């Protein structure tokens, strides 16, 4: 854990402050806006507002969308509060959540904000070793949610409705990308489970041995660091009762469910007659694909994927534009703003705990 800890601490200056460059914020914003403009260039010219058909029910749906955003963060706050056994207050948990979300916005989704959560928790009084343990456990819980929920979604949703007709090259590629990423995630979750719960020592020796082979040696230090963290997490995890694990998983599932429901609320605003379950189920597929997106916060890819995936449910490109923009504002841009607002007060309060 020492090497990883040193690398993560490099993200702090000598005063324990996070190093944030304006370019880190601007790049994903420019990419996202650029892709939206490219996808809907023609629709911007002669926008027909009457297609939106806004009503009083639309206002209620928008309010529900905001509630879904709040629920997403409430779930994560609940999880951090529970995983730290209450040592992080609800306000401290909120700050950690906002900083993690902000980091997710400016880093590739394959990295995510939770990977540096130990730095944020450290400034709130959680020592770095314990914070790293909690980070490993949150990673496992997120992966476990997808491993459990995706098969359930596929089992109860008509295949063509979930992936679209197989005559489309997009639908064909979507299906195989989904199952390929799911298979990799299932293997990774099994490794985390074995490393945290069952045989941490065996998993450590196995991974170190694998990454000692040929061209894989370049990742050996990272593998050693990760397995050290996994062994440390195992010691803490085995001491926790089942109720502790259940509450942590339920809070994780609640947060992700609210994330899916956000899009359902936006569809309810403009297209109240669509099948809401299909909208919800497709979010499970979409977010699984976005977990391996290489762009900061999924910028560009998210907008394109949303437009393509829901094109058979949204017949008007202009309505699709509005829903896509609102979705990105409420699921992405709001966290850029929130993070920038929280960071100054976070830097002024708390002390880095060695």
C-alpha cells in the first residue's frame, strides 16, 4: 500500500490540498458540448418548441428528476456513513461524495472518483490505511451491484426491447459489448470477493505471480499495491457483521437505482406514454458500458450512446436533444459545479491525518 499511498499523496500539495488544473475541468465540458452540437447541428437551426408539449405533469416529472439526483447522493452518503461506522458525519459524507463525483467528471470513467476517495476521507479524519480499505470495499460493492442486477434486468426484459433489433449493426455491437464487459466485470468481482472475503493471501500470491510474467511486469508494482490493500481490507471486512454488509449493499443499490430513475423521470416529462421499464432497463446496459469509457466523465461517448440507444423510443431528434442535454446536466455538469463549490470549504476545514 505504501507505493500507492505515495502516488495518491502526490495529488496533494505540501499543505494537503488537492491539485486541480482548470484544463481538467474544461476538457470534458468541451468534449460533451462539442458532441451534442455535432449530433444535433441541424436541429439547432429550426427548433420546434411545440414538440416538447410541456404540461403541469412535466413540472412534476422534473421535480422527480431532481429528487432522483438527490437520492443518488443520499445513497452514497449513507454508504460512507455506514462504512466508517458513523465516524464520517452526514455533512462530511456529503463532501466526500461531491468530491468523488467531481473527480469522476474530470477523469476517465474507468478510473472514477472513488479511486481517490481515501484522500478525501483522510482530510475528514479517516486515516489513509482505513480509507484505502473503505475504497476497496466500495469498489467491490459497485461491481457486485452490476453483477447481480444485470442478469435480473435481462431475465425480465424482452431481448429485442433491451438491445433493439438484431438487424441493426449498432444493436449487434451493443449486445456483444455488453456481454463482454459483463464477463470481465464478473471475473473481477469474483477476484475481489475472493481477495476480500475468502482467500486474500492466495489471491495476492496469484496476481503477483501473474504480473511477474514477461511484459506484464510493468504493472507488477500496481498489482502488489492493490493486493496489499486487498489483504488489509480483508482483515477489516471479516470483522464486520452481516447487517453491516447488507446495509452497505442496499445503500449502493439505492444510489444506482436513483441514477437509472433519473432518465425515467426525463422521459416522463416529454414522452409519458413510453414503456418506463424499458427506459429503466436500458440504463443498466448503458451504465455498464460507460464504466469502461476512456473519456473524462464519459464526455462525448455518453451523449452519442444515449442518442443512438434511445433513438427507437424518441422519434423526434429535437426531443432527443432536450432529454440528452437535461440528462447530462443533472447527471454530470451539476457535479462539476458542486465540486468547484465544495472544494474551497473542504480545503479550509479539516486536517490530513497521517
